[in-house]
């Protein structure tokens, strides 16, 4: 089964918008935390997005993979860097991470237009 990570991002955006309307304080607080944590700093945004992607693979979160792989690509991560990140995620996540790692590679190719 091939997942479409662009559609996953679109669906999650709609769900997130609905949740924000239902619980604006919680969602706005989370979005503020996200903005602060992912801001350019001593650690460039590209690497922060790659770290978030590795965690997303290890915890098996499709929406997280879609969001953070796309953000890593937009921040300048290339395929080779992302493959090495997937390798580390697989090491840390064990067997289930290999399944999500291979799916994350499909997201890399999708967002890089391959």
C-alpha cells in the first residue's frame, strides 16, 4: 500500500484547523511551542526537521512523517541526508521503524518530485 504524504498533510491540516476552532488555547499554545522549537538557531532548521523526522519514524506517526519530511526538504535536506537520517531512526526504532523508514523514503521522493 502506497501512502500519499501530500494528502496526509492536507488531511491533517483540515483536522488541525477544526481542532484549533474547538480548542484554540491548546492548539495555539502547541503551535507557539512548535514555532519556537523549530526556529533557526545554533542548530539549523534543516537538522531540527531531520531530528523530528527520525522521531516520527521511530514512533510510527504518518502525519508527523509527512509534515517533518516535507519541512526538511523545504529547509534544504537532500535525499542522501534524509536516507542517513532514516538509517539512524531505524537503528533507534528497531523492526517497526524499518517499515516506517521505508515509507518515509517514499515521502522523501514524493516531496523531492522523484
